[in-house]
C-alpha cells in the first residue's frame, strides 16, 4: 500500500443549514476490456467483470464473455451518482486515483478471481466535464513465459469514460497567473527518537519488529470540513538497512519499498515515498485555499494522528498496547503563508492521546514483574503450541504480544519522539502582487504646454537684426557678382547711379529682392506682435491713431536697421589683422553711394 487520502466532514453539510446546495452527477461508464489473459492461459475464453468505487459506492459490471472481437470483453456498463458540490467531493474524486479491478468469473459457481488492477487519475476533470481514457492494467499473476517465435502479448487495458453534469471548479480558478486553486502536497520524513521498547537489538533484522505505523493529517477546508491525508506502512529502519513492506496478500511475495535509509546512528520509522503519479495531496479550491491561508496566518496548527498496529497475521496486539501508543501531533506550517513561499517543514512532538493517570500507574507498579513473567510463559506456551500445530493439521494460532504496563512519564516524552512533516504547494498561498502597469500619460503631458505671449522671451528685435545682416550679405554678394571685388576706378556720380540701377535690376530679375522683402516682412510682423501687442488689422485704431502707429513702427524699424548697419560698416576698433576686411566693406559701401 502507498499513501492514500480519505475525507470526512466535521460539521453538517451547508445544504442542511443554508438551504439548497448545488449538486453534481458523476456518470461512470466501463466500456470494454482488452488483451487480458485469463487463468487458463492465452487464447482461452473466460468471463470477466470490472469494478471500482466512487466515494464508497460500488460500480461493478456484470460478467461478460469474450466478444466477437478477439481479446475484447464488451461491458458498456454505466452507473450514475449524485453528490453535493463541496470541496470534499473535489478531493475525493481528484486527489486520489480511481482504483479499478478486473476479475475472472466462474460460470457455474460465480466465484471471482482477481486478474489485474489499475489506477486512473481524474485531474482532467478539473478542466472539463468528460474524460475518456485507456487505463493500463497490472496483472496480479505472473504472465506465462513467451513462446519462441510468437509475438509478445499486448498489454491489458480497460476503457473507461467519466462524465460530470457540471464543472467541479470555475475556469478562472485554474488561471496560472491569478487563479485561486492550489494543490497542497504532504510528505513524511520519518519518526525520530523512538521509544526504547521499539528498537531492535544489534544483529537482529528490522523484519523482527512486528509493527507498522500510520499517520493521518487533517487539512481544514472551511465550513467545518476536513480532508484526511493518510500515510500507511511506516516501518522501522536502521542506518544503512532496508525495510521491507508487508504484502497485502500472503500469496504475493513482499517487495522492497522506496524507504530511504535512516541517517545518523539512530533507528527510525520511515514511510514509503508516494509515487510521482499519485502524490499524497489535497486539492484546495479558491475558497478553501483562502481559508487555509487565513488559518495558518492566524497561528492554527495542522493536526496529525499517529497509531501503531501489528503488520503480520501471526501476532495479536492487546488493545491496551494500541491505546498506549495512540498519539497526536500539531505541525506549525506558518512558513507557507510567507510571501512567495512554496514549502514548509515542521518537526512536531508526539503527545499521547490517552495518557495514563498516576493512579493507573500505581495500580500496576507492583504487578509489572508478574505480568512480564506471565507474558514470557504465555509466549513460550504459544511457541510450543505453534510447533505442535505445525506437526499436526491446521494453521498455527497467532501469538499474542505481551501487554505493556502504563508508564509515567510516557515513553514518547522520555525519548523525545518527533515526527517531521514536509508540505509544499504548486503556487504560493500568498503570492507577490503583480507589478503595476506603467502610468497613463496625463492630459498635460499629451498636450504641449502653451506659453502666453506676454511671457515669451523677446526675440523679435534680434530676428530683425539677423535678417538685416542677411540682406547686407546678399547685396554684397550680388554686387561682387556684377562688378567684381577689385576697387572701382570710376567714382563719379553718374557711374555710381549706373551701378545702382544695374544692381537693382539684377535683384529684381533674380528674385533676390522678393526673398529679402519676405524675410524682413516676417521679422516685422513678429515685432508688431511682440513689441506693440497687435495680432491683426482689427486691433489697429482708426484715423490719426493708425498714422501714429505706423510712424512709431517706422521709427523703431529704422532705428534697428541703422544700429545694425553701423555695427557692420563702422564697427569698434579692430585688431590689426581685421583692419583690411573693415576697409574693404567701407569701400563697397562708398561705391554703392551710401
């Protein structure tokens, strides 16, 4: 056996206290069996039936012979069940696999012989309402040796269809980023510091220890419901030694399990690791995950129940011994609610569930020696009876183990026995919130900032001066093209007038005059807007006021032009290297008549 899960409700269903509860109908169809060999061997016809359980309700097909299709038994058997839609239902259907059995049925007597078993995980039903799958089967009896030259036998399979009337969880809960569903997995890492009575002596095999150990963990789901995750077949192991799990059937030989070796020098109780395909887990829908997170965050402890029982039919344990070693433990898993945490571990002490009172200990203190002697005598008698039974007919009688007296302090307290529990989740219970989206630009950022005209920098005068300098440069270039750069020999008034007319003609003909005028016009408009605060003709006063405005504008422009021309043609005294350049500009100005 492996770690399996069970569930129970500690409170009445909500349907009894809060009105009607939604329900889910589960329909199980066992369609057909393929390629299974019967007791008579390959090729022999036989009748078979398949069976399983859904939440304790049996699903069993009638016995069916082989169909016309070779190697196939057609069942087409369907059964439906209706359950309350609760977190317990989700766990009972999904957290543990569906166990399937196929048996051969004798036609006359109706006796059934188990042929094969299989397991079906129903995780697909978390994302849909129907699944159809071929379940691989494992034959219970060893298959016959293959005959040389024949093709190997096909693996036996069982075709099963599971359908739901409604989804078990909302699709939003399965979202990998912000869905609410979580999967909690539990694992035991051993029972440590065992009582002295449990330890085997040096040189004695651990198989001589007749006990197996079971631990059940109660996971709260909310509304008073708890889901029990149970670990079976914990066995005693010594450092460097292997443990052997008991077989479920005496006819099946025991097989080594996946027990880890005990570390250090002490003997421990170890549990087989659950298969990777079927871990010991609990499905937590959004509401249950939130309830568990709040409970752990508030300091709640996970309750564990521990018990010991004999693992061989050859021994009988007194009820007093079983009650003596029943224990509870409480695991602190608060680390699971840390930010982005996926795992937690807790080493919890075993506390006897039924500790003896001082009166009970005192009552048996005087008879401890007598009880031990009786136990030894009885064990010897049983041993003799077993030998006699072996010589005669019938099975030997089971040996009753000696009754252990109550002890104070309890052996768990004396040895300091602890159980190590490991818990993990597929996604954090308290996930880090996603980063905020980038800020949306405000209207002020989208619309360019507008500067009021009165607050803008005063640059119109500078622009006008720049355009005047550009006009002078253009005129000098045009003059140089027409008359050259050498000093002019004829400086009479008639020659100067002729050169002026020629220059004006060339400026008009080439478009240079128009370009100069347009650039100066734009600069003048900016001066009107900036210095005189007028934007269009409607703001001009009528009559004499208009003439006065034009006069002021003319005086302002002439003043700026003269100031710029003076800086060009009559600059401040220059260094010796720039005197020749200044003299050249003065000569050009004189040649133009100004």
